[in-house]
C-alpha cells in the first residue's frame, strides 16, 4: 500500500534560526559553480523562510552555496517546525516554508490571500531516511554499525506500548546472539505538530497492518513515554537516557543505535543510498492535483532489495505569484532559490552536509517545470 509523504556549515545561528549575510563568508566559502539559481548579481535584500527542523542542516549548505552567486542577499531560516513554518508563510511573514507534510486542502485555499489570487504549491527538496534509533550504550549496542533487527509489526508494538522491555522474547527471537538488557523501553516522540511524525506513522500504518491501531497524522497519537520538541529535542532526550527509542532524521542519530527493518526477506538499516532506492520508484500523489504541486507517494511496503522505506520527503512551499504590494524581489528570490536547491549542485551539497538522499533527475525535472512558472515581472 502506498502512503502520502510528504527531501558545509557556514551559517551563523541567531536565536532559533540560522542567518547568513554578506559578512558571514570568509575563507571557508564554497566555490562558485557558475550561476546555478540564475547567478543574478543584482538580487539583494533580506529573505526569510521557516519551517521543518529536518531541513536545518541542508539549509545551512544551501544558504552558503546560494550566496556564492548572489552575494548581496541575506537569508534566514528558522527551524520552527513544519506547522509553524507553513503558518508563517500563510500570514505573509516569510517568502517560503519548509514542510515535512504536503499542504492540506484548507492551506491551499488560505494561500490565495498571499499568492495574488493563485495558490501556493509544494515541491520536494529534501529526502532522508528516518532512523528508528535507540540508546543502549551501556549494553554496547550504540553507534553507526549497531543495528537491531525488527519487523514493522515489532516497531509498531513498541511504539504502541505492547512491547515494554528490551529483552522481550520477540526482540530476542529476531536478534539471536545479541545480549539484550533487562531494561524498560522508553518511547520518545515529538511533542510538536510534525511531518516527521506523519511520515513515521504513515510507514507503520502501511507496513505494520493491525499491529498499528492509530490513524495517520502530524500529531503523535498516544501518551506513551516522553515527548520532545523538534528533531534536536528528540535526539537529545534519547541521548540522555538509557533504554530510550525514538524516530528522527538518520543523519542526526549516528551516536545511537538504529533499527534494521525487514524489507522483503532482508534487513535494511537506514542510509541515504537505501532511501534513494525508494525514491526511484516514487510516484506522484494522484490526490494532489492542484497546479504546480509535486507531491510524492512512497511505497512503504516495497520488497526491493537494499531499499529503506522509513523515510521523510520534505517540501518547500512557495507562490507562483507574490502579492504586488510586497517587494517584487520576493518572486525573483523564490525562483532563484528553488532553482539552486533542486539543482544537481544543491542536492550534492545537502547530501554532503545533511546526509540526505539526492533527488533523482526525473523528480528534479518535474520540480523545475513548476519553478519555471514563478512570475518575476
């Protein structure tokens, strides 16, 4: 069954956001690649985005790279979360939003107010495996080379509270030869409205069958365990306590252990390469029919060898036409920014700095067809 999902650090962090301006560049700047994103030297001003915390590391790389050909720009991105980011975009506070969930019908309708009678559209820019990560460091099971094997139904029973101890017979059966500790399992989940939650729950809904009793949504569906805000909060909470298990961007969980999930007859741990295999077979969501939208439908039940289907696809949200009473450079920036982000160079920079899976050429072509429709005059 398919499910709708919503893929070099030079940035200076200010408060919860990251900002790069003309003075932020120095000896560590990225080399110019000859004008990806338009190379418009005249584009200048301050441009703000906000949203998905999953995109934070990628945005650091994108901001640094973009400014090589747009040196007069000052760009900020506040990793406030998908829901907060889309709300800021819809009230006109930002030029674009990062979101780990596609726009809802009501959000698209609401966007007419800021998109000059048109509607906003969402485009995949960042894809990453979601690790089911755990902290069993005292048992010697942490680190990038440690992977406990779990069926989708096993993961579902843990996160619904039916498997409560690390030496549970089911976990022992799946991991012969591994000494599992007699330790209570503490589930850690997101406290905020989150596209990462929706992506993870979508996987459980599709792959675990009746073992997962909850509907798909951006809010965590039960009161089990501990909650934390944002990707960083979840990872920090897991890092601080033995016996914890949670879900987060795999690139941010390398100090923890992670689950190798059953795919077909094999066990696959999270990796950018394995997530990219799933992207290769992704299709367009037939329900996202509004103009310019490129929303991907991921096969969570794939049996493709080497594929890792627990993954997040994150989107950038923009207007095709920005309100005339706002600075006209907004549209010019949005078009140049998205062009760079989905370019081969932009995707390479995100992969190098954030551990993401690069979008395929076919997906990038679909995205660019939409970006080209942004009106800049």
